[in-house]
C-alpha cells in the first residue's frame, strides 16, 4: 500500500524543525517511522506535511545526567539495548526495550518516538511512568519539561502541543528491585497486559487508555480494561493480578 500525498520536509537543525512545526498546518514528525509509516500506508493518518528529523545532527546521544539516563530524539531502541550506560544506570530501560517488537524494528524505532506515539500497549511509557521520568519538549516558544504523569493524555494522545518536538527523554536510575513482565500471543506482539515494577512502584500497560500507576496490593482497583478478540476484560484483570504477583516475587 502507498501513503496519501504529503509535502516532505527535512530540517537540518532542531530549531528548523520547530520552525516548521510552528508554521505548517497538520504536520507529523518522522523519526524511526515504525508506527507512523504503517498508519500512512493504511490511510489511518493523512498529514499534509511530513517533517523528517533524521538529518538533524547531534540528536542521537545517550548520556548520564542528574542521576539517570538521558535519551535524545534520534536514539534508536537498538542503541539503548546495546548501551553500557543504560545497562549500568537504568537496566530496567534496557530490559523493556528488548521486549519491543523485534530487533529489525528496534534498529529504526526510537525511544522518544515510542513515547510520543503513546500506544497504550507500549512498554516504554509504562517504564517512564514507573520510574518517575520526564521528557523535554521544544518549540519556537522555548523548552518545557513534562513529567511522565503529565505526558500521556489518552489512546495515542499526549499533552505535547502540535508545534512541540520531543527532544529528549530522561529515565531515573533503576536502583533496587525492578521487573517488567508482559503477556502476549507471540514474542514481539502487542502485550495483552503488562506490568513494570520499579522498587515499590507499579505501572500497568495494555489495560487502560494510557499506561497507569497502580497499587501493588490491589493492582486492579478501579481498572476497567476493554475486551477484544485477543482477550476479554476479565482475562486482562486476571493477567494484571498474576503478573504483579510475579513482578513483586522476583
């Protein structure tokens, strides 16, 4: 299948990308494209403009700051998977990335792109939420920092403004006990349900419109997952209870 027509832009700097986002109506950012391109091909997304940020230099660093790991906009998931810094400072992030699809997808997919896409079944938003991380968004109006609990607004929806570009995600160090466990039909499929433990904090994914924090003692309290051909609401609740018990017994 082929995508609908769009105007293509390839900014060379972050400032240029932000200027284009501010001046162009109905624009989408392309980084890894592992989510956006299928949406284009199935005509589920029809942006008038596509802003490809892959030519921006010095936007693919993984580095330590403020007791955690910073991951810039063009860092591929495979780079996080292989990073010595991530393994040493935030191994929970490395463990989560290894559950994302398959290596060939992770070679192109980006961490920031996954967070901006805000798929409720995605591992990385739940990791950011469990750790209490944050992202930095930039526009022509300046920069602002969004905490994880402020970022995710709904299914495939964030609180980023249309003219903002996520330039960095910051994950606090995963000290102490941690775990990420999910249940899917096959490795690499979207999770039917998943849990992230960061010490005594618990985040769930695949069972609500966004990743959500939960009480480890009663993880299904207030939870109303949807049902589909893959799993009923009752089965998803059962998975949450079972996976939480495993995560906190690990």
